[in-house]
C-alpha cells in the first residue's frame, strides 16, 4: 500500500462523481483513521483523492491531503505528515475552508508539541479554535482542540489552565456523547492530578477512563489507564513490584497498535517510575533506548523528558561525564527547537500581486514587471525584520524605487487600539507623532478607523471629491499641500492594524497601478507588523518560561537543569577569575527515613524549611543555590576562602539547630540535621569535575565521621588539602 506523491492520471478515473457519496466516504475515512485502520483508510483516501482531482473539487482535495497527513502521523512519520499538512493548509486558507483548516492546524499543533515547539503549538491550537468556535458542525473538532490545549498547559506545569480546558472538553464531550474523546480527557485529568500529588482525584478519573475505554474497546485508552495506575501505585503506595507488572501489562496492550507516541509515553512513565523506585539500572536502560529512538523520530519532547531523568540517574551513580554529556545534549535540543521557530505567514501575496496589477492601464510592461520584483524584494526584507525601526528604514529607502511620491507615511495602531504611532516623511524630513484614532485632523486616522482606501487623484477636483467625501475630511483634502493623495489600510485577518500613505505635489502623478502596488505593500506590512508583535510577545513568554524551567517547583531555588546551564556558561569563568571560591555539597541526613515516617507532604514541607534556612545563612554572600537531587543541594559562593567558609558552615549548622525540625527516625539526632562537604578553590582551574569530586569526597568523609558535621577540602596548586571540621 502506498500514497500517491506525484501526478494522478485523471483519465484512469472512471467512477461517476457523486458529491453525497464522496462526503460519506470522507466520514468513513475519518472513522477508519480514528480506529487506526490505516490500510483501509489509505486505500479509500487514495480513491477519493483521485475522484476529487478529476472533478476539481477543492474542499475534498484539501480534506484528502489532511487525511494523508493524519495517516502518516499515526505511522510515526512526522516529516511526511507535516508536508501533507502544509499543502492542505495552503489550499484551505486560499479557499476559506475553515473547518478543514482547523483540523489541519490541530494536528500540526500536535506535531509541534511532540517536537518540543510548545510556543508554536499553542498558536496553532488557538487559531484553530477561533476558526470553529461557533460552528455547530465542528463540535467534535473543538473538543479535540480543547483537550490538546489541556495537554499543552500540563506540559508547562500550568495545572489550573490545564484543568480548565480539560473540563471544558469533558463537558462538551458528554453533551455530544463522544466517548472516545471523553476517555482521553479523563486520562489527561488523571495526569494533572498525579502531577499535583492529588492521588484520590487521580484514581477517580483514571477509573472513569479505564471503565469507559473497556466499554468502547479502546486499547490505547486501556493501556494509558493501566500505565497511570502503575504511576499512582508507585508514587502513592511505593509498591514497585506491582507497578512494574502493570507497566508490562500496559505495553502488552499496545503491541497490536501502531501508536508509537503512546508507547513512548508509557515507556517514559516506566523509566521515570523505575528511577523513583531506586531501580537505576532499569531506568537507565529504558530511558537511554527511548531517548535515542525519540531523537531518530524527532520526538524532541519525549527525548527531553527522558534526558531529564537520565541526568538524575547518572547523578546518583556518580557518573559525572555521562551526566554532563546528557546536560549538553539537553541544551542542544532546546536551542535547536527555538531556532526552528519562525513565522511563515506570507500567504495569498502572490495571488494578490497576480490579480491586483491592472496591466491594461500600464504603458510600459517592463516597468510593471520591475515594480512587482521590487515589491517582492521589499516584502521579503520587511517580513524578516525584528524591530519597527528596521521596517520603516527599509520602507523609506525603497519606497522611492516603486512610487513617484514626495511624501510617504505609515501609521500603526498601538496595543490600546486607540492611539496610532504615525511616522511621516515629507521631502526627506521625518515627523513622528502619536495621534488618536478618533482624531479629525488627520486622514490617517480616518483611513484606519474606517478601514477603507482614501484615493484623491486631484485635490482640486471638487466635483469628484464632494461626490466621495464630506465634512471635515473634505476640508482636509482641499487644504492639503499635495495634489495626489493615497491612503491604504493595513489589514491582517480582516482587522485593520494600521495604514500607509503616498502623496505627490502634482496631480495625476500617482495612478491606479500605484494604488494596487500600495495595497500589495500593505499586505506585506500586515504580515511584518503582526510577526513583529507576536515575536515580541513570544520572546517575553519564552523568557518567563525559561525562568520557570530553571527553578525547582517545590523549593523555589535553582534546579538541576539550571546547574547544567550555569556550568556551561559561568562556572568555569568563575573558577578562573573570581577566586577564592567555595562549593558546598549539602545532604539532609536520613531524609528517606523522614519521608517514610512522616509522609511525603511533611517531607516537602521539610525541604522548604531547609531551603529557607540555607537562604538565610547565605544572605550576605554572593552565591548560587541549587537543588542537586531529592535531598541534596549544591552551593557556589564567590570570594569565599577557608576562613570565611568555616564561618559560613558554622552558621548553617547553627541555623539548622534553631530550626529544630523533629526527626524521630534519624539515627543521630531527634531533629533534622545536615552533613556538608565543602571544596575551597584557591587557584584557577578549567576542569569543573575536580571541584564536584572534591566536594563529594568531603561529603562522604563527613558522613563517615558520624554526620551532622562538615568537612572541607582545599584545592591549592593542583593539590587537595583537607581542612578538618
């Protein structure tokens, strides 16, 4: 079985075209795809595609391209899937096929999620949702998009937003009796509550998901419910043996399916839970294979999540070289993901250019062709700009090549939709002002407010002007210093976001061709300014997301991922230029026993209190505090030699004594205590592993010495000297 990638021989299509029959066939293809009956779906879609091409039925062609992509997506061929989706997107946009376009954008969003480009995914989902928000015929699609938005917010740990969208999906799916999607939404709610450690709620929704999946025979839903049950079993009850059996059962449930992503998600859960259960060899085996397989399929989200846990495995095993390699690989993927991000919104421009230029009114065909080429070049330049100033500079420099104008200006609406930032070039002199959209003294305000062209071929032609304009607008035209005036609104997705004007002192100098060229330029400007606005919004959002991703969700201090970045960007420089310096490896004594005795909730509270105490002790030092592991912390202090480090360490131990957190399961005290390994660096080094190893060795010496104390190693002239606590 195969897909037609080339030209279909239309003369081989013999079946009589019947619209009702073809539409019924599309519904059948949809059912087959949803049931993962890929061979039958593919065969039927090929026949439908041939007939649609033979009869030039655009809507059916677009839908068939969508289903080709959906089939490739299920077969774990994301690049082939995206190629079909892009073709379907172009066709659906061009012919205003909103429901088809929304379907395509939804699955494109899924692919961007899998590849780790969450910022692009949310843009696709929200656009898809806006297309079918009020369409009663697209309820099922709306529910799928709501579910996908819930998953996306779960990925970025925004649990409230995730729950909001998932409950919207549940409510709508119940009303439509969409049982398959309802099982999916229940499963995703289960994952949200697992993340929140609300295990009773997680069990409740997982039970609903499993029961409904069994009822409708959904093997994928059954497998995910079993896997989530394994996670709850391990995290809530600490029953690893039972959880391991459940994971094997879940994977066995998927053996007959082609859902690669779902298998990978279950393997990720399996490897993660193996790590939590201290089954480090098993975790390394599962996650290592998964990360490599995900990389080969460009499933970067799964790969990144697998690498995060692998970091922790190597950290526990003291395999620092492997751990550092994983950190580098992690950062490379994140960087690649962001570099892949770019807006590709220049659509319909070619069509506008081709249809807009009235060649019958052009005396010189050569000049028209040159104008088209110049407009295309300007469009490419401005849509690649990253600042408003760059866009305007290009316009000023290149406008004279296209238009015979003495004055040129651009006005863009501000975020408040009331003010207009208006830049106007009059014979080389730039005027920048802010005007109101309700301003009656400026033609630009009227153009943007009404969203229509203002075309004056001769300001002294009272008969024409009075027939088309009135009131204050007519007065402004008659008082103008220019005889020929053209204003064109800048519109994006039917919304006016600004305006552009060209003006000339002599009448008749600007023609209809100039007006159409101005409209084409306005189309490019609409994309350029919209890209600029969205780019700025995404930069801000990405910075916030990056900041959140570097902090430990429980304690608020820097996390292991932040430590990896710090090592790669700043740590070596600090070791060379900001000496002396001290690093601390801090371990909470018998913390596992504390968790077992008091429970994980009290354990989390204990970690928060310990962090607060460490921050208090470190307040007067220039430092970085990282949560290195579950109950381990790593601290870097600049300008801190041996004597200062002793003062600091004594303060940390004293503050912990004052904190006085009860710990009846400790083997050394009836309160929570710390053991600390310190490494003081007094000479410039370039190998950071020496520092980690030295601090780690000091920690174990302190532990061997009875715990609740500290040990200091001093690195002097490439040698390690012990400075006993």
